[in-house]
């Protein structure tokens, strides 16, 4: 089965910066899954995966403009501590830590600049903003989406939405 619109794609990945080393990988975690053709993944990654099949490996490098955009100036905001996602509160907040904030548009990843008692100053640039990113992807599953997944516009189950 080849990857095309309305297939659910599951893959493992290693993300690195060319010449600078690895940023993260999914080796010790669940793989990532998404519904192809529904803007659930970076467009450049979806384009590279189009037409590929299980067990194929894909290597793609995206410039910042194709990935998480350039670094924006004046992107530091003061956020009430209560808006930091619960999953991010297990550890003591420290500068440089990536945490999730509840926003009107859902969870957003930000970087802690300064943590106070009631508020946190966060840099709202995506942690990978301004970076050229190389994705090494190994496709582990390609399947038809269920009716429910198509109506929701995202994949369910391991690596997808759990609800
Ligand atoms: Zn859903």
C-alpha cells in the first residue's frame, strides 16, 4: 500500500541539524502517526512521503521556511503559571526548558526564559524555529483511515490522537 491522501502513516524518525547533530528521535517512544493529506504534518515531510510504502526510508532536509519558520523578534510573553500544561509541570521550570502552554489554538510548545512564582516568561518561537532540519524517517505502517478518522481529520491510536 502506498502513501496517498486519506492513508494513516506511522513512522519512526531521527531529527537532526545538518552539521550540528541530533535534536531528537522517536526510538524509545511510540512512533508518530498522522492522516496523510490533512495538514497534520509539515507539508515538506508529507511531500517526501507521498507514494512511499512500509519499510521504506526517507531522508529529507527542510529549510526553516519549510519547517518551523524563522526566529521572530519580540516573541517573549508573560504567561500565568496556570496556563502551562499539566504534563509540563512535573519538573521545576528552568530557563531553556521546553513546555506546553494552553492557548486558544490548543497546546503550543514554548521555551522557558524565566520562571516566577505566578508567571512564566516564555519564548513563543517554536523550539526549532530558524533551524534547518533533516528528517531520517522509517515508515512502519501504512493503512486506510477509518471513517471516524476521516471525519475528525486526524489519526487515532498509537502515535495519533488518543480520545
Ligand atoms: Zn479524533
